[in-house]
């Protein structure tokens, strides 16, 4: 990273999250020069699931994540072999 690279701003909503015996790192972040927040899940094996859409505020990203956990479960959000469309949301 050089001084010219924009800084990454991490949301205070970023955290470790456990459901159904699965733990993921929930990363909600944006570039300091960006308006939209990104949502990324990293499972215990280091596999990453990134939502394609960005969110206007960090709380919106968190809400989409928690709604997804409620509706389909954490395993379905992070395991693309169960649902190929979940590799990138």
C-alpha cells in the first residue's frame, strides 16, 4: 500500500459471528473515497463470500447479512456448492 492508495474504513459492525456451529468473520468496509459499503464473509477455512452490491450505510449491509442467516441459514450463505449463486451476492 502506498500513500496514494485510499484507506479502507472498517465498520464497527464487523465481527466474528457464529450460527449453527459455523463461525465466520463478517467484514463490512469501504474505501475512504467510496460511498458504498461492501459485505464479505470469511469462513474458518479462509473462503470468502462477497456481495456484489454495495450498501449505502454499514447497517444496511449488516441487516442483509442477518436477514440471510434467518431466511436460509449461515451454511447456505457461505457454501456455494449448495447454491452457486451465493459465491457473489
